[in-house]
C-alpha cells in the first residue's frame, strides 16, 4: 500500500519544480499574483531546485526501503533484478519523452532544438545530448556546453539519480557490512557541501554535479536504514512530520542564494526527518479523501518527464511577451492541467503496463532457471 505522506511530500516537490519552470518561462510578477503576494513570496517560486533535492532524498529512501524488504540486507542485493526493475520503471516513459523531443527538435521546432541555447552547437550535438540522457551523464555534458537545450537540460537530475543507483548495488556487494555502507553514505554527505563550496559561482556545478547531489540521496538511504530499526509511533510520526514541514517551508522561503553550500543539505535533512515520521504505522492507512497533491506525488515521475514538453509546446503557442497580465494565472492552471493529463495518459498506457510486463518477464525467467 502506498504511503500517503510520502506521496504528499513528492507532490509538494514536483509542484515546486512546475512553478519554477513556469516562472522562468512566463514570470508571475506581471500577474494578479504579483499584486497579491509580497516580493519575497514571488522569489520563492524560483527556489524549485530545492524541490529536486527533496526528490533525491525521497528516492534514496524508497529504493533502500524496497531493497531491504526484498533482500533483507543491502549486501544481498540481486544486481540483475535491481537493474531490471530500475529499467522497467524509468525507461518506457523516458524513451517516449525523448522520442517526442528528438522528432520535434530534428525539425527545429523552437524550445525542442538546440537553437535556443546560449552557445552555438553542431547539429550532431542534439543526438549526443539525447544519448547522454539515456546513459546518465547529461549533467556532465551541461558542464561543458551550458544550457543548450530547453527540454533535454531538465533531465540532468535523472542522470544524477540513476548514476547513484548504478553504483549503489555494486558498492553494497563490495563492502558487505552495514557499517561500511553507512560510512560510504556519510562520505557522500560530507563531500556534497565541500564540492558545492568549490563551485558557488557556477550553478551548473553546485546544483547539477554528481557530488553536489549524491549527499541528498545518501541521506535518504540512511533514513531508510534508521527507519528499519527505529519506527516511530503515530504521535511521534506526526510530530516529526510537522517539525520537518515547518523546517522545509522556512528553508524554501530563505532561498538558495547565499546558501549554496549547506542549503541543499539542510533541505535533505528536513526531508529525511519527514520521511522518518512517515514510517509510522498509521502512514500507510488509506487516505480519507482524494488529494490533488498526493495525486501529483504518485505521478511525479511522469510529470517530471512530460511537463517540460507541455511547457515547450505552450511557449510555441504564446510567448512571454504576448501573454497578457490577466492571462498568466489561467495559463498556469492550463499548464498544470495539461501536464496532469499527459502524466495520467503516459502512466496508464505506457509506464504501468510496460513496468508490469517487464517485471513479470523477469520473474518468469527466474522461475524458469
């Protein structure tokens, strides 16, 4: 059964990303929100990369929790099954998203091709970029080329996450002992602020580098290991979630600027506390009512992949200069609705059936052996 609190946290995280990308594309200042909200609340819309940090922490927590339930110990991970399950979850929808971007980009449709980047790149770079997304080094490519493709550059975070998961089972099997795995996670956590401190003048490094982000995933992993040993009761879980929620809101409103070194670590730690509180037994009970935020959290992967395609398409219909003051909020709502529709369709007709089919095939092959 799904954990409703974790889905809520993921929903909040993906909403931060959606608002960030809409704000960068169209802005919210010259809209009714600009008259209602204070300037510091409008600036908060630009802190969406903290939402990505929350995602990394949740991802590390879920992958580690599922691995512990499946194999008992991380040192017993079945590498083949682990990788096949990751492939089944991420690749079907990703291949569809890349196919759409590559086709439209090949025809030089604005915001899908490299022509909107800040550097002059050869045509072949477009296909190299798409390949880098599939092989999880797109963030490294950006460190060389900068922001060069509106749609593809969003997938830098997938490169970070999946590179971590390429290394995780190998590290667990190599180290064997739990305390050594914990030590490795602690090294990753310590390396994050150090790396970011060396690159505070370049956001492509301090926000998108492997070492800049591995600490958040490692905190999620350690949280899952802790939750296995120390499960809070319902009251403790509620208090942990409330405290973590307040901390996340405060850190988010404080912003990234001036806090490039430790800001991401603190957001991840607060997310870890929330996840620990979400491990309380009552957290998996059926939610009493439908929640839009939880729905967005449940479909966060498909939303992440396809929201930028929706937004790029909308920018081809109306650009920022021609979007009127009164139309900005309706345009934002339309963006959210179209993104939700795209995510629902992809989940129902691509992600879920392909994931189930690939997993069934894996189980069948194991029994056949």
